[in-house]
């Protein structure tokens, strides 16, 4: 689980959804928004019931992806708000492959901003 100072609040989530840039990969949709430059970068993961109807599986995916997100946040410059939505086919792929895909997607997105 991410530390509280790295999580996205509801107000920041809504703000990032309105004004962020969107990037796609086969398993993820990433919305990147620049927040306050003096604050730490924050991140949120959303996994809908379309991915898996069982809450235990969605939570398992969220926990496994959290380790990759902590790695991403360590290298990300300050001031970004990162929203990650998982697409439907993720459960069939290995988490290691998807973690590498997520890291690559964030680096590609931050390079374009």
C-alpha cells in the first residue's frame, strides 16, 4: 500500500480526470496531470469490475501493482498526479510483464510532458 502522502485524494482525482493527458497501453490507461510542483508525486490505481468480478482478485492485482508503482514514484519528479486504470485483459497476463509495461508507459508519458 502506498503511503498516505503518495495517495490521490478525491478532489485531486477529479481534478486530474478533467485536466490530465491520457496514454494507453495494451493493459493500462494512464492519466497524467501536473499538480503542485513543490509537492511529492501521487498515484492512484483503479480496477473496475469489468477486469474481474471478484474483489479478492482485484485487490490481489492492486497489491502486486503497488510494488511497481512505488518504484515508479521513486524515479518520478515532484508535482505529478498519476491515475492508472487497468484494462480488461490483465488477469490473463503475468503481473511481471504488466509491471514492466506499466513502468515503460509512465516513462513514455513523462517524457512527453
